[in-house]
C-alpha cells in the first residue's frame, strides 16, 4: 500500500556550506552565425548536497538545456559557448570521454519526461539495469539482477518485475523504473526533467512522495525541472525561475511563495487558479515568451511587464536598454529586475 | 432542468471491444457507462477525471464522433440519433462545436487565419457574402486577437500556441453555436497563457449564452471557470453538482483523492490529505457488479462489493455514487450507514 497522504511542508533547507554543482555564467547556443539561438544566457546556479532545487519556466526558456549541460549530453547544434559547469569544483568541460562516461550516472543521473520512450521496448526491465550497471562497473550479471530487484523494491515495485517488458508496466511504473535506474549507482545528484508531467495527478503525487522519501533516506540532491510552479512550491527547498534563457529570480520555496519579487514570478503565481479561497478573476501574463533568436533588448521580460511604462521615462529607458543582473536582496533571495533593490 | 437544457445525455454508454476478439477471448471495455447530464445555456459544465476515465469518450459521443452503444443525446429535447436527415445532421454539427487539445493540429498550415474563419461563415451562410470580411474581424476581436486586420493575414506557424487556440475558438464561434465542447483546450499551452484562454471561456459563456462543456483533468481550472462539475471514474460519473459545492465539500472519496493530489501551495502541511490506495481510474473490461472504486477506497462497507452504487442526491443539487457518503434509502435501511453531512 502506497500512502498518498503526505506531510508536505518542505523540510528545512539543509545548511550545507559545500557546493555539489555550480553553474557559472553558463551560455549555451544552438547553431551559429546568423542562425544562432542563445538558449541559455549567463546562468549562475549552485546545488548543495542533499538539496532539492526546482527550476521552473515555460517551454523554450532553456531549463532543459541547463539540465543537458549539467549532464554533458548536449549534442550539436547545441554547444556550451561560455561559462563553466563545475562538479565538486572540477570543470566538466575538461573531462575526457571516458571520464565523462563515469560522470554520467555515477555522479549525476537523469530522469526524463517520457519514461515510455526512455526504456527499450524489446528488453526486459532487469536486463536494462544489468546493461547500465555493467557499463559502469565490474559486476556479474547475477549480482546486477539482484541489485535491480532491490532497486525496484526501493521504488515500490515488486522485484519480480525485473522480468517484465516495458509494455507490461503502467506509465507510473515505467517512470518508477527509470527513477530506480537513476539511483542505481548512488549518484549525488539526480536531475528530473518534467518527470511527472505525462502522469495523472494522483500518480504524480505518489511518485513525488517516493522521491522525497528516497532523497531523505539516501541523501542525494535533486534538480527538479518543471513548468508547474505550484508543484515546486510544495516539493523543492529552493526554486530558480527561468525566463528566456536567464534566471530572473531565485529563493527558498517559502520565501518565493510568501514574497515573490520579479514581475514574471508574480505573474506565474497568478496563473494558477486556487483550489480554495475566493475565486477572483486572474490576469495571468499578457503576451507570449520571446523568440530567442531575437530576444528583446534590455530586460527580456519588459514587453510583457506590467511595470514597464513609457510614462516612467527614466526607468523605461533602463528597462528597454539595460540588462538587469541577479542581485542578492536577502540571504538566498536573488532577483534580476530594475524595479527592485536599486532604489528604483 | 430538462426543459431548459440545450444538450442532454441520457444513460449514455459506449463500449469498445478489448483484447483478442477473433479468438473470442476479449471482453468489452466500458469506456462510458450510464452517463447522464444536461448542458444549459450560459453555463460551463466541467467534466473532470484522469486519463482513461472516459471523459474524452463522452465528449466525442456528444459531438457525434462516436455512436453510443446505448442511451441517447437530446438536442433541444429531440433525440439526435433518430434524425438522419442531412439537414438536421448538418444543423447539429454547426450548433454543437468542438475545440480540441492540440491547436497545432487543428489548423491548416497553408491557409491564413482569414480563410479558417471565412470558410464556415460561407458554408453555413451565417452572414451575407459581402459581410463575411467584417464578421471575420469581429470574431478575431472577440477572442482577443487585436489588431484583427493583422491577425487575419497570418498563417498558423506565425502564431503562438495560445493565439492558435484563440483562432480555433473563433472558428468554433463563427457559426454561432449553442453548444461548445472544449476537450483539454489549455493542456498544451504554456502556463502563463492558460489563464487567458480560461478567461475567454468565461467571457464567451456570458456573452453568447453558450452551453459549455469543459473537459479537463485540472480541478483548479475547473473551479475557476465552471458552474457545474461532473467527476468521472472508470467510465462512470461518480459525483456531480455545483462546482464550488463539489470541490469544497466533496462527497465521493475519489473526488477527495483527486483534490488531495493537486499541488496547492495554499494547503502545504494541511493534514486533510486522505490516505488512499493506488490504482487506476481507467475504464475496466467487463466490470463486475459493485463499486468500481472499491479497491482504493478507505470507506468500504459490505454492500460496496455487492451492489453498484447509483447517483444519489445526498445534498441539494449534489449527487454521488457512493454507498457510504450518499447512500440510497434502500441501502441506508439495510446497512444502517448514515450519510456524512
């Protein structure tokens, strides 16, 4: 029996000074020359051991590209055009092919959105575990299968399911299998890219609860990527909001919920109708995210920002010409907006 | 209620053959089972449920994309299936419009927005030919695509997802329908765009006095737009009633489960979340007598496995299929279960 009931308040942010992963001024381009699209433009983000960090944003904002850069699985035409990706202080760009292969799955593993496509349909689940483990360490087939069974039990699936083919498993079970695989080599960071988007709400909650339990038990860090901010507010310790290739706000979940500062964050919060309380007409955010091949000058959110008005000439000039930088306004709360922190 | 309903489903059922039919081993999937409800003018009715619960099947039955196995659809009081005359079928098709999930797939990529809107106006002779252009611009304005002259020129690939969905809505409105069926119209859109479409639905309902069926898995959006809610589980409507009543004071344990699973920052740490076993909301093959939620339900009593619960009005306007929270008088007498108020 899996309990869906959860006490969901995010556990206190673990105060760990050391940094597990750090992105410094990460820039990722797709294509080059006149057809270049800068999908990620100067992202700074740190993840500490045992921490659940949420990365939220709309489609095309670059959140998945950040994940792929962390995993070092960007393929042409995508390439890292600037900045660094540090894992325990070591720059991943300097690793050779073999070292990178060890980095993936052992240090950082990844759970993708559609588990249906991530599993090989003609291989039994157990054999896929065996393949993965034997690619990374010397282990006998039999031992690997035993461990696969243990891992399945860890995520609440009967160990006999090692003999099942993917089509014999439900969507939720396949996603659990992928999560079990991601945990197989005890990585320090698990990246989850929209892991529950294709699933129903009830299954989604079961899986999130399980990830939370496992994370507490095993102590790995999670980078959780989603468009669903309301989900992150419950699940993550800390949240970074991405817009058009940049992080525009970052704060502990409780702070972000109580005191969002960036107009985009505030707009996102106002985009989810509440399940309780009064039903007021919500405004959402006018307009649409920009084309990254030709992003707006100045603040990239300015064409949609309710506080960007020509009447306010001095501010308007800065908003439309000068790119705001992320500034720390309170401990752990960083915002990139001309409206806050600079006396404006 | 029957008298004022524009569109009514009466005991609507749809079964699909399952498994190996050739070998005679397959059963029948009861995708929709004895579904009854009414759509009234100026009202948004939300049909909520998880994937496989049968909500899209119901939408398609109403749109006449499927032929029901049993039961009927009444349009303005008349049985739709009884009238096969081409004129009547066409009238139904124009009066009951559907908006789909995917705004990318439902527009022709080589035609302008103007073409998409002018075509139904001409085919159904909605306005005289010389007024088609003005009407196209009016429609664009209504769905918030301004300036309309500019949008009329555009091709689908030049529009964002939200704009495309607005064009699809404008096209559905072109023929001045009485009923609009929207199947997950916002689920493929970005979060910041969704609320705009929901607001548009609210406005159109009021302006055009539309009978609106909003099919969704998103309870919060259902609460935001809907007047009435229907909750589907495994092919059956398990609860129905006024939206606020159903979503704030649910009767059926499945409605409670759905509500408790929705991420809602406002209720973080709320102990109300109930404990329910996992399982699937999908329609089942040849379901046995008894409640279909029984395997997951924390409230189960003896009668649940013996008798399929019927929709019982336990509170004014609010009905549920549950022997415990909405027992029929007969069941209450036999089991001495008192309804939960």
